[in-house]
């Protein structure tokens, strides 16, 4: 069975620590290959299974990433599928899970503008603001009722 693990150009040979995963799959008879998700030269149809592993740059081009996922699942088996990935990419899923009572979720609210941020700060005090589509802590900020109306930049500078 050929398993292709999708990654980003920052980790073309596999995400840090991938050796144990590769070894475990190989020990079970799989032919394992890492491929960059947006590399036009990759023949995704040659894989028996494509698993999304380290596609961290999808947040820069989410629509392009979802189009790629739809193309891949049209030619082979894609773990989780594009519908699940689209749902999971947008942090609104956290609100949906909380409302459904499926799993415990940190209190979350979708903000559509400064008034929503002011209400969140009034209700909760200090809040962490994240982009709806994001990963790896990129773009988060902290906001407090004691701070100006604009959230502060994260310590990472994003």
C-alpha cells in the first residue's frame, strides 16, 4: 500500500519527528512518501491513501488548499475528506461543538466587529482573539477591558 503524507514546502521531507511514524507504517508493509501538497508534479492518484500531516501553510491559501483536497479525494482515498477539513479549518466549529454539548470547549464566541469584541471583554474580561482560519498560533492577540479597543499583537509578532 502506498501512503503519501501531505506536507508543506517548509517540511518537504516530513515534519519534525516523522521518522517514528514512517517506521511504524513501513513495518506494517506500507510504502511511505512525503509530498508537498501544492507541488503540481505530484501524482496523487498513484497513492492508495493520502493523509494530511504537516500542511501548515494552508492558512495562507485556504481556498486553494480545499480545492487541492477535493481534487485528491477525486482520485484516491483522502483521510478525513475535504468536507471535514473545511469544517475544521474555520474556528466556528468550536462554537458548534460547544453548543451541541459534544465535548468541553474553552468558552468561544465569533466576533464580527469591534462591538462584539467589547461585549466579549465585558462578559469575560481578558480574551484571546484568533483568526477564524489559522494554525500554530499565527495571528492571535490578547485583549483586555483595561486595554485600548485594538487587541495587542501576539508575542510571536503575528
